[in-house]
């Protein structure tokens, strides 16, 4: 059990291990649901979207695309401790 202190503004701070347990990351929204008997349920808001939303996310101006073979080569070097 974790006891939390409520500030004069009515705020609480959750410890990192509790946030990690809930799967909540900094900047992410949470959902608070009122339950019977004065209890609350806290959970991470599920992110929604399509897989295509991430396409091009890592693109950098002036940087050429690399092939799967090049990626695999770098990964293999990393695992071998050569980087």
C-alpha cells in the first residue's frame, strides 16, 4: 500500500514505480474512473491511431534511407560489440 499526501491545491504525486506499474509514461494522459465505496481506478489512456501514422517518423532531412541489409549489418556489429 502506498500512502500519498494531498497538497493544498488538491494534487497528488505518484511515485515512479507506481506509474511504471500502470504503464504510464511522462506526458501521457491518464483516466480516472469513480468506483463504488470511495475508490478510484487509474489507468493509462489507450493511444489510438493507425500503424501508418508512424511511417516517416524517423526521417531526417539530408539523411539517405538505409536498406534492411544495412540495418542488419549495424545490428550484428552492435551485438558483437564492434560499435
